[in-house]
């Protein structure tokens, strides 16, 4: 069963064809980095307009690469929550038009569900960085995670730890989440403070490899072992104060040290919290998902700590971590196989359907 997926929740227009076994037949992504880079962040109106220009060509390219026509797909899946509502609306309206014209079922997908299930996607071996030690997930024959599993979903807009008992929103439980900034948001803000441009995550990751975290003193963000909650606004403020005190006239070595200290503090806490959550839940398999799961140090730390505690850590290839339509198509295929689909009244919304437990802001819990 083949499903066409469309993704437009933020700043990338994606379309993909995936079968119900998770094999990716095609995956096309049009990035908007060049559109938003001059502004140092995403401008929602510009994002929506760029989606409008590109959703048609991207969908046609995905079908062409898969070597199929619309008559060959069993349904059309689309991200309809959460995300920038204007951007989501472009994808939802395009999917409705395609599904109606082709006489195919329409399946709405929660973007976070896509990330949680992206570990089941099967891509070519070239999708994984050479020499990476994480569990291989590129082969069709690789063993998928056993249910239940614990997932650290970490991206620019969301950072949370979930227990996944089944591929349904009502069977996914939040174990902890950020009280303020998402981890990816903190990476982008720190990069902006250091004058590294947008998007910040890949640049911080690259410079951190050249720096020495021991040369810069930063406190770990919300490192208490008694809580699964996280907070990243404080470490962002630490970096802002550091730049104000010492950053004038500093060169790349100092910037690299700051990146290394920041990245080390954030990834250490993330790795420890997700592995301790798996310990507490009595779950063997630990999964990473979301754009920040592409961070090399986070992948390494979670893998090493998980192996030391007896867990199997499964990390999707980079193409499955960042926003992509393949994960939306697969999540749609799962819903379609369960006999679910949506009507023409499907709406775009900024709120996820997943359970939300962690309260935002300061104060006692």
C-alpha cells in the first residue's frame, strides 16, 4: 500500500511516497533556509507564500521519483497539526484538492506523531553518516523498536520525552518536556548571540567539534535527577551574559569553546533524562526523533549511555530526523491501515493531539 505524504508545518515543503512497511520510495524536500536567513529566523508569512509556490512542483517530483501516478496511491496524508497555521493550511488545502480530484482517502497527521514513527522508515545506507555507531535502521531487514519504547523528541519547536505503547495518540504518554524554550530553539538563539547566522544548530555542532568545553563554565540546564522536565532559557541567558562580558573582539577559538560548552551541557542533560526515563519505565528500546536528533554529540551521548545501561538506542538517519514528508506518509499509512481517514472538514491547528502534561513557566510542580 503506497501513501503520498505532504509536509508544510514550518519552513520546508515536502512530499514523499512511502509504503505501509516504511520503505521510502521517494522523498522530496524544498528548504526555505535562504528565504529566512536574512531575518535570523522564520517569518510565517514568507513561509506560507513559499509553500504556495512550491507544493505543486514538489508533489509532482515525489510521484515522478517513485515512478507512480496518483491512481497508484491508496491515500493522501498531510500534516495538519501542530505548526504555523498559515503554512499548515497550504499543505492541507493542497492535499484536499489532490485527494478529491483523485478519489482517494484524506488522512490528517499530527507532526509529532510523524517524528515518533520516523524510526520505522527504511532508507538507503547512504542516509547515515559514515562510521556512526548507532543501531542501523537503513535496511529493510533491520529490527524496528519493540513496543513500548521511550522516545526523546527534540526539535526547534518541541522537546519532550514520550512513552509509546502503540502508534496512536491515546497510547502515547508524555513523561517530561521543556518548560520554556525547545532545545533547537536554544541552539538557534545561541548561534544568533554568537553571530553565527541561521539556522544555528548545524553551525554550533560543527564549531563545537573544534572547541574545548572545559574552557567555558556553563551550568547544566535543569539538571535535577528527580524531574523529567527540562528548561533551556537559563543556559541561553548564561551565553548572552558571557557574550556581553567577554565576547567583544573574540575570535573563532573562543566561539568554538562556547559552542562546545553549550552543546555539552544541553546534550548531557537530554541524554541522561531520556535514559533515566527508560530505566524508570522498564523499557528496553530508546528512540531519538526530531531535528536536533541530527546533532552528532547528542546521538553519541544517548547511544553510549544507553548501551552502558543495557538499552538498545535507535536513531533514524539524518534525513528522517529533520522535517520530511516520508514520516507523514508512513504515519498516514498506519492510520489508513487501521481503517481511519478524515473528511473534507479537516482543519489546520497549532496544537498537537498528543498528551500534554508539563506546565510551562516557573514555579513549583
